[in-house]
C-alpha cells in the first residue's frame, strides 16, 4: 500500500498530499510519514515546489486533527460508533486521553501526536471536553511542525535511497515515538518542578 501512494502523489501532487494527510489524522490507516517522505522525494525531483509543498503538508497534517476536534465537539458518541474510528477510539483510549488531559492539560497534545492510537483519542477528548480551539491548534502545530519538516527533509535528502528510507522509518517509528513521548514528559515534569520552586513561600504563624 505504501508504494501505491507514490503514483497518486505524482499525479495529483498537492491535493493528494493534503487529502492523504487529513485522512491519516482522521484515523484512516494511511501512513502519514510515508506521505511526507514521498512528498519530499517529489520536491527533489522537481514535481512539487517546496514553497507550496511545505505549507500544504503542514495544513494537511493539522487538517485531520482539526476536523476530528470539531466533529467530537458535536458528539463524541457518534465517533465511537463510526466504522473507521470506532476501532481506534476505544473506551480504554478515551479514559487514558481524559486522564492525560486532566493531569497535564494541552501539553498532552504535544505528546499524543507521536503515540500510535492515542492521537485521535486525545484530539476527540479535547474537542468533546470544550478545550478552546486556539489552544488546541497552537499545541497541535507545535507538535506537527518539526515532524513534518523532518520527514519532508528525509525524503528530499535520501531520494536516491527511497526504499531503504521507508524501511528504516517504519522500523524506527516506534522508538522515535517512545523517545519523543519520554522527552515531552520530562519537560512537563521539569516545568512543574520549576513552577513549584518559583512559588513564593508564605510564613505561617504557629497555632
């Protein structure tokens, strides 16, 4: 299936890239990283213009999340009954997403994008629980921008070793997700420690 995406991207270029990335954000089983790598490859081959490809890919990477956020705002129950999303948005994942958002707030979105199966659940819970859209979009963009740029860059730089790159990325996706999640959690913990340390100490008189 992965290689079937390349002719589609070559023919429809920016529209195909946007559509595939939006679909991936809606939990359709389309590998987002492969779409980005192929887009970088087509930029190297001159089929796509980088000045257009980069913003289109960023918009596509955010578009599925934004759509899911607003759908969940209307009815999260309808999502769980969906043929595609029902298998992804399981009660267990919803519970994990609710707990993570309750404990760490919007920073959870920064981590969830890189954790398989949790991205859609966190996005849906954020929409269903009334998180301000601007706040959601800010953290989603902060999370998406580096990964989109990285995958596009890899596709561009290793255009002559595309098969090797696809295999390596597929093998490394799990470990990259673990590392990103670990670093993000460390950053959250460090932030909480810093906030507590900076909190003024109030002397209380003994009873």
